[in-house]
C-alpha cells in the first residue's frame, strides 16, 4: 500500500467512529448472550489476576475449578488483549470489539490490493466484509469475531508467499505468525476453515499450475521444475544432488511455515490439547446437537432481505436459526455480481477459486438440510462441530471478491478492469 491508500483507510475509521463512537465513550458494554455470563467474567478474571501479579493457570470459580491456561477463549496470550492491561476494563472491552472491526476492514482492503484490485473495488470489498451482518452479529461472541478478523491477513500473506519467490521464507514466517494469532483468537474451527482453503490455493498456484493438471509428478524432485537440470550433461549422482538442493529450496519455506505456526501457539496449544479429552466434544455430539443451528435454505433470503424473518427485535418466524441473527450481505454487492458474472481474464482463476469455496461453505452451513451431512458427521469428524451456520463465516469472507468486475463495468464510462474515482458513485447505494 502507498499514500493513495490512506483515504480509503480513513473512510473505514470514520465509519467505525460513526457506528461505535457512542458505545466507546459510554460506560456501557455489549451484554447480549455469552458476554454477560461468560466472556466479560473471563476478561475480568484475567485482568484481576495479572494486576495482582499472578499468572492465572487455574480458575477456581467454575465448578470445583478448571485449568485456565487451557481455556483458549480467555485470550490471555492474544496480542490485542494487551489493551485490557492498559485501560479500564469496560472501555477496553468496547475498544477490543471496535479494533477488530477496523482490522477486518483493513486486512480485507490490504488483501484486495495485494490481489491487484484497484482502490475503489478494494474499499468496497472491505466495507462489504467489515459491515456484513455476520460480522456485526459477533459482537457478543468475541472468540469468533477475533479469529474471523485475521482470515484476510492469512490470505494476504498466502498471496505474498506464492508470488514473491525471493522473499518466500520471510513470507512463510509472516504467514505462520498471522495463522498463529488467528488461533490465539480463540476459535479453532475458523482457523481450520482458513487453513484448508489457503493451503489448497497455495498448492494450486505453486504446484499444479506450474506442472499442469496432466502432470502430477513430485513437486520437489521431478516434473517441469527440473526439466532444465535434466538437459544438462551431468552424472547421475550430480543430478541427484542438484535435485535434492532444488527440493530443499522449496521445502525450506514449508518447514518455516509449519514450525513457525506451531512454535508460536505451542504455549496455548499444548494445554488445550491436554484439556480437550475432558471436554464434552471429546467423543462427539449426538447428531441432533451437532446439527443445531443449521441454516435453513429459505433463510438465504436474508442475504438481501435482513429483517425478512423478524416480527420485531428478538422475535422471529419461519423456523430459522438465530445463532447468527443477521446474515445480510447487501443488495448492491449482489447486483454487482449479476452485472459481472464473467470475471476479467486476469483474475478468472482467483475468482473461480473463491466462488467455488464460497459455494462449498454455504452448502456446509445448511447442516441437517444438506443430504450428505450425515456422512460428513459419521466419517469426516463433523461430530465434534456444533452450529453448522458457522461454516458461513468463510463464505462471508469470500463473497466480497465476486462483485469486482460488476463494480467496474457498472460505473458509467469506465472500461472493465479500469476502475476510477467515478466508481465511487455507487457507494451511496451501499448504505441505503
């Protein structure tokens, strides 16, 4: 990013100030659902213990006592939790939430710029993600909010890892750091839903794209990557040595990525793993519990009609899930997707990948309404996952990629792929 990106970032800050300014300056906090009975007491306990000079390894207030360091949702080692030790608790609690909305927008904007989107489509995508109904529904589920916030940054460094071969080891370290912070955010499922698509995309860009779909030889030791080496008049032993060196060049960043990620989270991961067998998830949930809060197919209408199933605040009809009470994505983004169904050639692969990923995660969010979900429950470990609607989170992240071409061609007088300031004419419709 450069100086020209300061204005879009400033717009993000101004919008958040407008939306959350009153909350930040008041003595009140968000107190719906888990906040009052679980999240805020956790924060209070951590701050109380650290102010007394004690590292809270044990929580005596839950039942007969439970291991506290193993409680990943405590955010005790999460970097942004530093604000709880610098400011009064209530102010820090609200600031913690607002910072994550800002980071969600900032990371999304940075990622879109890294994927070579112009500033206006990048800002549009950042606003779509930052102000989506799904994200704003997580103000009382801070572990979900914290982990989802870092998803764009993981893909930002995944892109750098793929494209910048000279700094691949450095970007592997940065990628592992962003993944580690996402884990410390407190929701392992979101880490998994970020890790799998990002690794698939990295493999596609670095392996299959270079070898071709019809050539599936080893990435490290054979295939087109070593074709030039094979043409050299070398002895068999010399060629094998060069193959190993060539393989190490590609293997080194992978080792840095894996060891960096595990090394960063080990102090939280090891107690978490040790405590996991005593969790209610250890042997899995019943199918009825595991599929609670599945997303009914008819509720997809809320993507463009936010209050369609609501009589008045907190009272719903239509047998819908309310774990995420608002899944609104916006009318304007849907309109722009329809305007540009065919992505520009320079981004066809990227858009196709994200559109496919979005479709898969939307289908998984249907839970019990998806015919193959019983198979996933029995054979692929879905029995330890509650609330299938949470699979919608990556879809909300992938969604802002799709309106890009429609954004550009819907701006009068602007050729597709060449967005300009005229594109900003669309912004008033976003908030209508």
